[in-house]
C-alpha cells in the first residue's frame, strides 16, 4: 500500500512536471513569437520613419533648390529690367541732348534733303512741336529755302515733346523721329545686344 501511494505521488509529480514543462515551453514559444512580432513591427515602423524622413528631406531639398532657382531667375529678371530702364534713361538723355542742340536743325535738313531727292516724293511736311518751330523756323527756312519753294512745309503739332515727324505725299506715309520713337527704336536695337553681353558674362 505504501509502495502504491509512493508510485501515485511520483506519477502525480512526473505528470505535473511534464504539464508544467509543456506549459512553460508553450509560454516561452508564445513569448518568443510575440517578441519577434514586436521587433518586426518596430523595424517596420523604424524603416517607415527613416523612409518618410528621407522623402521629406528630399522634398525639402528639392523645394529649397526650386526656391533658389526661382530667386535666381527673379534676380536676373529684375537686373535685366533695371539695365533696360538704365539703358532707356541713358538713350533718353543722349537724344534729349541732340534734340535740344543745333544738331536737330542739321538732322532735319539732312532728312528733308534725302526725302526730297526721292523721285516719288511729291510733297513733304516737317512736323515739330510749337517750341521747336519757333526756335528753328528761321534757321530751317534759310537752310531749306529752295526746298520750301518746292513745297516743303513746316508745321506745328504738340502731340510729342521733342524731335520731329515727316509726312510724305500729304500724309500718305509718316516717319516718326520724335524723341519717344527714337528712344524706343534705339532701345529695341540695343536691348538684345545688352542681353547677349549679360549672358556671355554669366
């Protein structure tokens, strides 16, 4: 009886230990699987954070580069506009100086002489503003005496400030030598050359 009891106790112990070992192994296995899942999730999260950071960093770099390029373009446009304004101002000053001097009279005489020598020219009208007509009338009348006899007319018109216009054959054709027109013409001629020089200097 005592031996049977001992066997029973040993069996219960053995069975209990085996059950405990199985449960411990199952717990360990589950814990290991859970740990591996946590590590895998953490790695996935870390990889996503790193990837998002790289993408954001690249986006910021691209945005910064775009902003720098745009700022450079804006600066270049602003500089070109500034150069164009300066060019217009310089041309305006030079044309002003010529048109307010005795050179205006010579220019008008030369233009009238050239147009008068064209066979198709039947009549010529020199149009000046009132102040220039008053200032140059005697000199032009003297210099163009023969031409005036043949029909060249001096006429006042205050639609422009300085310079002159030529009307050929009773206004069939107009040639504008006003300050505004000459400045625009010279600016249009010089601007591409200045732009080319600026590009070469880059």
